C-alpha cells in the first residue's frame, strides 16, 4: 500500500493526535549532554509555573496544552499564504519541561535563568535561540535576565499582553508576581524601555472607553 507520509521530514506524521510529545513533533532532547551536543537553532522549553499569578491559576498546564494544540500545525506543515516549511531552513528540538518545585518561586526564577544560559551559552559560541512556553507572566523575568547576562548588555522586548506588567510591587513589596517583573527590569536597568514595544489590549480598551464616556 502507498504510504501516507509524503514528507521528507522524518518527524512528520499524518495523524492529528498520535505521538504529540515534542512541540510540532520536533525531536526530544532532554539530557544536558544531548542539549550541549545538539546542532539545533531553536530549543523549545516548557515552564509549567503559575505561583506568581494573583488569580486564575492553571497556566502550569500551558506547555502540555500548547504541544497538543501544535499537532494541527504539525499536520499541515505550512500555513497559507506561506508555501514553505519552516523546518526546511530551521532546526528545532524540544527540551521538555523544567522541573518546578511547589512553592519555590525564588529558586524557580534562578533555575530558569541558569537553564536558559546553559542552552544558549555553549562553547564555541553559536546563534542558539530559545522558545519558551509558560506558565504565568513571571517567567519572562528570568528569561530576560538570562539574555542580559549572555549578551552582557540590556535588551529590548516586543510584548503582547492584556496588561503592561509594569506595576509597582504592592503588599509589602512582593518580589515574585506576574504583574511587576517589567517594573523590576526597568529599575535594574536590564530592559530598554525606549526601544521596546508593548501592545496592551486592556489598556487600549480602558483608554478608548474613557474617551467615549468623556464625550457623553
């Protein structure tokens, strides 16, 4: 019988539900030795942490859910109007999820930073990149800190969110929550705000409705 697999990609599968272990069916690279020896361009890493949220917890299940949802993209291989398959020019591997200790926010932030540095700061230097799935928004803090240390200079960001996450810490100066990390980054001088872009939908709606009500 004729095979259903007409792709040259060895990780391609025609099913929408089977073998959904790695993101977009990319190969799993789990051990430190495998990560160090890998020649991939992009390393996917799940960060199942949601202890920094003030409400609506549950994003610790985000990495698993994203991988499952990615089976639809995996099956199609390329999305209209693009006719090319990104994996023909970009090598991607999945490093699985970080081990997150319950209630260990400080240690988690430190460990995420160390993990990212262990991936991107290999010798000799390469152009490795990471694609990380949270988790609540606090996980952005150690990611930025890792790249600042790697490049030894502040970085800029492109941020899509409902909120700005630049709020000043409250309740006795909480160090680890999902709405203050960019305030911290600015105070520490690690984030270039003038070069950064934030698209914050709730803020836009608030300003829009404030304007409309002011006209009544």
